[in-house]
């Protein structure tokens, strides 16, 4: 019997579009029907409606016959929707991006303002965690954090990676072309070590290094960076795309043009930057804590370094540039084996079946 699976995102975030598309394609390739329940702002991405039918909160959800709903990100509307769907027999899968960390470590990593927002967002997630038939975590480290903090709300949990369609579609030789920047992608925040990236960038520019840097983010660059005389003097070594939403094409080009991407985060139970980098054959410079050791093999598809150790970072970047082809090959292999949605068809099929039977167990972390 064909299942009807609704993919839900009621808080708009353009960074999630690629994941929503991957889930819809995954469901369809399982032979099931996919549809969306979305925040109206997603209408900016017509490819979603081209892929599957889109509903909104004004739809009569009780009449739509969903067998499953995958709630993709936190929203104040999730509890109401999850409860209504559950009452109609829909099985709920909830993707929990941020299990609860100890508050002090969370505030240290994020800073006070973002840390407090994260604590509040998690409180909105707890009622949905309790309702869900299964809670999905994007790393085994995230699953461990969940077991330490949130398992009391719902013991039915499983690892399922951040999934993507393959947007690179190029052979190794093509991917090697134009890789010239050490890139920073995404949120310009403390948790992502942006302050340490800036210190390294400024230090390298000041000493006359031949390194070139790229920053791609919808967040604006701090004024002190824009006005820094060293940054101004070395503008020809910089590609700065900040302060506005970037198109998928612009972000893809940023990944393709980077020979390495910063992933030295202070805290991470997942990183959307990491699989997207691997998609484009780009290794990462990562921290050796959190979820990164699950996916990064030092000297194979990335390097480990501490954010304050400029000498080690510079040496590792030189090693990557000297062996770029092998890094590209290994990154693409990791993407295809771990994060490409087609690599996760059987795992997701088992999750759907087990959620329907009430039999989800943590052994589902293995394929």
C-alpha cells in the first residue's frame, strides 16, 4: 500500500530547502507519495511546488490522509499540527536539530543572546518530542546528547543524517577547477568559530600569505571587519558575499571555488556545511569534537585543528593544496555514501515501517 508522507516546515529557513527537496525525492523513490506543509514564505522556491503538492495551515489536514508526517524544524505551530495529525492516525517523525545541551556549555559556545534563543527554541520542541513516534538526530553524537538530556521525554529515537540531492554533477577534473579560496559558509557566529576564522584570516593577510579567503553568509559582516585597514589593503585576496540571502547558484559556486572550508566549530551536533562541502569535493578544516569525528577522516577528507592554532591551520591548508585531487575524490565518496539521499533509502524505509508498527529502536542507527 502506498504511503502518503507530508514533509512539514512551518518556520521559514531558506537553508532547509535543499533538505526538503531531498526528503521529497527520497519518499518518491520509495514508491510513496510526498507532499509539503509549508510556511508561505517558501513560495519563493517554486521548485518545491513543482516536486510535490504544497499545503498550508488553512488546509483541512484531517481530510488529507497522511500516513506519516516528517516535521523538519522547530516552530511554535508544530505542537498544534503534530497533535492534530496524530489524532487522525498519522505517524510523526520529528527531526530534532538541537537536543538540549547543558545550559552553561550552550551559552559558552553560542554567546548569551543566541544561547538564550536556543534554550527557548528547545522548550518549544519538547511537546513535539513527546508526541513524536520517533525523533531523528543528524549525528550519533547528537543521539548521545539526546539520550543524556531528552530521552526522558521520548525513548524512541534514531540516527538519520542530513540528506541532500547531488547538486555537483561533475567529475573530479571539473571539480578541481577554480578551487582557490579558504571559505567560511553560513552563520557568522561564535558557535561556528567565526571570530577565530577572522583572526586567522587577518593574521595571514598581515604576513603576506598567498591564501585567498571567501565568506558567504546572509548575515552582514561586522563593521570592524569592513573597516579593518588590513582587510581593505588586501581586498584582491577576498571574496565577501554577505548581508543578503544568497541564491542556491551563488552558494554552490562558493563551495565549488573553495579548496577548503572552515568547520572548526565550538559546538556541533550536526553541520549542514560539512556535507555540502563534501558534495563539491571540498575538504573541511574541522574541530575534533562534537559530531565531526564521525564524518571527517584526518588527512583523507579534511583536517582537524584548533581554531587558535594558526600555524597548524596554515600547514594543514598547505597539505590539502598539495594533495587536492585525493581530497576531492575522498570527499565525493563520503558524500555519496553518507549524505546523498539515495544512500539512505533503505534506512528511511525501515524508519517509516517501524514508526507505523511502534517498534522504533536505536539499532536503526545502522544501515
